[in-house]
C-alpha cells in the first residue's frame, strides 16, 4: 500500500501564520532609539523582515547609511531580543484562516510544524499566545544550528526530527527565502499572498499560491490527487 502524501505540512511564521511586523517595528525602533537612531515606518520594517534578527539589524543600519561590524551588530541583536520578547504579541495578529486551516490540516492526519528564522523561544511564545503550540509536532527556530533560510538546513533538520523524507513534506511560506529553501530541501513549496515578500508571489516559483490559510487543505489535496494520477499539467 502506498503511503499517503504528504506526511507533514510545515509553516514559516512571520508573514505566513502571523502578521508580526507591527511588534517587530516597535522593538526595532525602541532598539534604535536607545542608540540615538531615528525610527522606521512599518512598511520599511516589513521589507527588512525575512532572514532573522541579525539580518534585520544589518538592513536597518544599511537603510540609515551606516556600517555595522559583526560584534556591534550582535550587541544590537541582544538588545532587540530583550525588548522584543516581552511585547512580541501586543500588536501581532493571526493571518486570515490560520486556526481553521491548521485544524482542518490536522484533522486530515498530517503532522504540522513551524520552521522559521526567528529564534525558537520567541516562536514558541507567539504560538502559545494564539493557542497553536499544541497543534505543532515540531518547531525549528533560526537558532537551531543550521544556516537560516534560504539555505535548506533548517527544513532538512525538521524532516530529520520528524523521521520523514523531505519529499513527503509541504512547506508553506510567504517569501523567496521560503521557496528557495523548500526547493533546495526537496519539499513542495506553497507561497501565501499578503506576506512580506518584496517581489510578486507569482514570480517566486512556488508549486502553488494560496490566498488564505484555510484554503490549504483543499489545495494540498488537489496536489495529492495530481501526484497520484501522474503528470497531467498544472494542478
């Protein structure tokens, strides 16, 4: 008997499951203010999100027209994380259809998880706040060891921890980092509209595009049927 596909559905966090940009903006601006730097607007900060806090800080300083050495960056990262942690869910909201989508995916027997460039502790805090932590079989944060997305290491680590082949996993994200990482890991990639991508989602090369998280169950079932029936054009 063939094993049903997929065996698991993994999610990016920021821009995919939640809109966390407002809290990230607040923490970034408070961090910069402590160093005498001016604040950024929400749209500017949103465009900086995607490769973890060290890159966020580097992008912020680049936007200020200033260089930052690795040692100083790491100190700024520490301050950001100290500020962000206690207020990481004050303005963050779930994206449309998140709870319904996750419950429906789980009811179909697919294991769920989160793989994000955000640190694991901050990720767990956000998931717990929205009541999603208990639905996740695995959480892999950007501090797990492997290089952050768009490198495939975090996704491959998640597959290893789940005891699954990457080809048996669907990864849902919102940016080119997510699609590149999924493809490099050998996973099917679904990209969400309305996330933090700085490019049109149609240009990212994902296997499918989803408008809402509660649309995922039917989209994935369609992919599964297409795989079962063999190559027959686009799903």
